[in-house]
């Protein structure tokens, strides 16, 4: 919806309790939008009018409730806001994984000592594997949800980005920089589970694609090809295992609620794969 004061698109609009207008976060307060309502009167709570066409009783993969419009037309569409949020989250995770995989706070100086060329190549590899793991993970949620006929868009979670960057310095990443919001009428438990499962399963597929790259470069453990293959497999397996943890708002919570057996069939092999890679390749 558009802010009635500045015209900016706002995915989570604010409704003024004095005049009933819909505004963006910057102009939500009466003094910020030159409110024409009677500010001397006791405030009344005004329910936000649903967008047209509207989706009621909506839910998303993280368990919150919002009203969002259904996508217009056919095919998959990515809005400017969604593209911006994906890029921000992608870059943030690229930095976080660069720090974490490089040894956390203690390894930053060692990574930088490799020289400008090494740092650029290292970060480029990290963006490649994080992009394939994170971006495709979120888009898989979006595309599967849209195939069911629901509205779906990715939104960043600023606190999640901060947590990812902070935890990267201790060698472990809280990798939840945002989520794909999904809205629709009467989303079933089965559909929500399948939409949620799409992300981790995509990570498994991408990890399998990177595995031959790892094997081809295994003769040169200092080579760029070996690093690309190693991080491509590890980060995708890690993201799959992390997102399958049975805690909200992660994907695993919805799959666990749907079927604990199916959850275990996916999560246990992923956790084993993460443990094996940490022992074999990272000496943990």
C-alpha cells in the first residue's frame, strides 16, 4: 500500500488512530503527516483496511499474521522491495560467513594478511556459495508458495542480520537475516510444511552440485576450486540443517508439527553431514 502523505510503497502500513489514514513508518505519527483529525479527542483504535484484493486470515512461514494482496497476473514476480531485501541479506550473510569460516574474531587478521587479491577472491567465493545457498533457499519458499496460489515475498529482519554478524565472530552463525512472508486463505498444515521444506531440500540439491567441484579440487587444498567446492557443500548443508531446527520461526518447526518422522528423515542426515565436514575439513 502507498503512504497517503509521501506516496511511498509500504509493505507494513500504519493507520492513524485520529484521521484513519494509512502511512509509512516515517509519517505514522500525527505531526509527521499533518494530521487533519481532531487531536483533542480521545483516540479510537481504527482497524487497518485490508488491501484490495485482500487476503484474510493470512499466515507466513514464521507464524505471524498479516494481510497482503495476492500477486497479480501469472508467473513469479520479484518486487523492488523484495530484491533490495534479498541483496542486503545476501551481502550481510556473505560478510558473516567470511568471518566465521575464516576463524571468527581470531582469524580476521589472518585472512586480511593474505593480501588484497586473496581477500577479494575469498569474499567472491563466499558470495557465490552464500548466494546459491541463501537466495535460492528463500526463492524456493516463494515459488512453491506461489504455485499453491499464495502471496509470498522475502523481507529482511534487521535484528537477524545483526545477530548473524555478531555471532560470526565466535565461529557460529545465527543465519536468519529474514524470511519469506506467505499469505493466503486457509493455508493447510501440509502446504505450510511443504513450502517450509522446499528451502532445506534446495540446499541439499545445491550441495550435491558443489560436491563434484570439491572432489575435482581435492588435490590442491589451497586452490580456489577446492575452496569453492568445500564452502559450497558445507554452507548449503549447514543452512539446510540450521533451518530444519524445530524452533520457531525456522522451517523445521513447521515440518516437525506436520510430521516428526519426515522431519527426522531430513534433519538427522544433515546434522551428521555437518558434523563430518567439521571434523574432516575444519579439524573441529
